C-alpha cells in the first residue's frame, strides 16, 4: 500500500493577509509560508496508517517554486519516506495542479492519494476532485475517518447536518477534513534525519502538461471591516432599531 499526499505551500495561517495596492492579488512578499493545515492532517493520517502497518510507503508531493522544498522537508521530518517537487515558476491553477498530480499518480501508482479539503490561500476545494476525475478513480471528500480494508476503504464524510459513511474501491482520492486527526510536530532528531531522505525534483514542463492559466483575477479586495458595536438602553430601543434601522421586524 503506497500513499501519495498532496501538499501545498501557503501563507502561514497566523499571517495577516495584505492585498496588493493595485488589487491584483495578495502580497506574499516576506510573509511566513507553511504547509497548508489540511495537508498536514492528510500527511498525519498517511503516517498513522503506515505506523499501524496498513501502508508501506508515504510519498509527499508538491507543485511550486524551489522554496517549496521547505514544506517537503517538514513532511519528511514528520514521517514521509520521500518527496517529489514539481517545479513551476508560478503556482498553477487547481486544474493544472490536478493534471500534474494525475501524471505523478500514473507513474507512482499509489493505492491512496490524500489531499487537504481546501488550500487556505485560494479556498478552491477543487484539486482533489479534479485529480479524481482525470484519473477516473473513486473519491471521498471532507473525510473525518478512514478504514482501509483490502482493495476497499470506508470513509466517513462530514456532510451538512451529519456524517456519511461511504465505501470506495482503491485506488482512491480522499480530501480530508479538520476532525480526522491532530498532526504531530516534527522532533529535532527527525528534522535532522529528514535532510538525508530523498527529495526528487522535476520540472512541470517535463511532464508535458500545459499549465497556462485559464482564469483571470479581476479584482482582489480586503473584506469590509466590522462596525463597532453599541450599547442600547433597553429592550424597547432594541426593538425600535430592529424595526426602523435593520427593517427585520
Ligand atoms: P484547492 O483545490 O486549491 O483548495 O486545494 C485542495 C488541496 O489540493 C490542497 O489541500 C492540497 O492537498 C492540494 N493542492 C492544491 N494545490 C497544490 C499544489 N500546488 N501542490 C500540491 N498539492 C496541492
């Protein structure tokens, strides 16, 4: 059983996002970058499956610039066996990333491919589903529990209003949700050991895939700030405001 984990390097979730002055996008210059939090959960699950004797190999793969080596080294320190960096000058759109990851999946032939449910920078929630469609593999999205059973897997999905359990045939694509597990921190000895683990690099162009953008960003805006609250004198003033100002009564 081989598990491939798709990992995206994104702006760290603690960083306050700034929009570029010309509105063309988000200003990432000098921002701390990290592994997408949902991808940490995906990787943690793959490592746990290996530790439980259910998987033999965990491979982390990312599409990004040379700087994305850092998240792959973190993945190796957490417990991945090896890593693949598909180099691209700019981070391609989800469809292009899906095509590149599908190409890697065809050559690596994993039994299971784990994705985050979404990348916290673009919030697209598309890449896993697109990869599944390109490969013609089964998919389970928003997964909060995984049980492997021979050539099948049972996945518990977080759906509106509850949980849904589905069975899929392997090879399969799963996109993972927050409650699947709590990712570990890499220990210092493992960070040192990770430096010697294999990290393969290739160019996206070598995979023969056109990653030209098909989307155009028209504008990027800061969310409108929240107005400060006010203290009301009592219930009658509240009812008056709800009637007159908010118009909801
Ligand atoms: P998205 O569709 O952009 O919200 O991303 C969903 C998931 O796809 C992420 O959590 C990652 O697992 C994977 N993914 C997206 N972009 C990349 C990338 N550049 N490299 C590797 N995996 C990616």
